């Protein structure tokens, strides 16, 4: 009797998480197209904004100067593209029947969402490293020392974690994978309504207020200040507060939606 109860003991949280993370990582490795697109779209935007629009957007008319301004915004855009696939992958699990099977097992089925988030982080770090390497080859010249690079990396990691959990929550509540993709695509417009590509003081007054009071602007200004030596000011703590607020809200939303769907 003791042996039987031992056999049916629920696996530990860490063991279950490791299994689901491995599952999501294997899916990511097999889905090469998704990783390629997560890298190619930001790269194409960086090439276009630098070589096509850079001369017009730079105050001195020199596209070589503009690349230092635009790269932090491209990095955030890359993170957004990389994280958006999480919504589709979670929606596939939620609507494909596999979650019903996981719920019948003696495991913590919610950790499947954590597996998707962990795999997304790995994809994002890989894509971001590729984008930064290409930016350096194109002429991006950061002035950051080791402390500034560490600070920029920590802010970027916090942003990626927050946006990935937000996309995971969207994937849970979406009715279909295509709907999850559509809902998530809306978030990718936020960098265009910020200081990622142009200064906010060049915008109309009403749009300038929106751009300066949305989460992307302090995050991108923090990265820009840390990497190329611009004044960071109060952008850093605003960026951290925004990321923590999004992370907490997205996690609570995902937890609530997952429990609610499990009761149906």
C-alpha cells in the first residue's frame, strides 16, 4: 500500500516546470521559422529606418548618427515580436485539447504556461543578441561601460518577462490561435507611439502626451541613456515601475483566466 501511494505522489513543482520548459524549448527549436521572423522583422525595420529614413529623421541629416538613436527602440521591438508568438502557442495548447489532458494528470498543469514563458525568454535573448550584433556591424557605437550594460540588460530582461506574461495571458483568454495573434499584434504598435523612432517633442501636443505617458517611452529612454550616454533622469525608475506593474497585472490575469477556463 505504501509503495502504491509513493508511486502516485504528485511530482515536485520544479520537476514539472523542468518538463514543461523542456517541452516548450523543443517546440521552439523545431519552429525555426518563428525565430527567423522574430529576428528578420526588426532587422528589416532597422535597415529601413537607418538607410531610408535616417537622413530625414536625424537633426543633422546624417543617417550614421540616427542609428545610435534608433537601436534601443529596435531592441524593444525585437522583444515584442519575439514574445508575441507566446500568445499563439498558449492558445494552441488551450484550444487543442492538450490542457484537458494535463488537468487529468497529478501535475500542476498551470506550469505549462511557465514553460512557454521560459522558452520565449530564451528565444528573445537569442534574437536580441543577433540584432545587437548586426547593429554594431552597421555602425552602432554605444558608450556604455560594464555597469551600464548590466543595467540595460536588467531593464531589458524585466521588460521581456513582463511582455511575455502579458502575451501568455492573451493566449489563455483568446478563443483561437488566430485571434491570439491578432490581439497580440495590436501591442506591437506601442513602440511607434513612443520615442523609439522619433523625439516626442516633434509630435502634436495630444499625441506627445500619450507618447510620454505610456510604458515604452521610459523603457526605451532608459536603454538609450545607458547605452549611448544620454541623461537617464527619472526614466529608469519609471521603466522599472511600468515593467513590474505589467508583470504583476499580466500574471494575475493569466492565473485568473487559467482557473476560470479550468472550471468550464
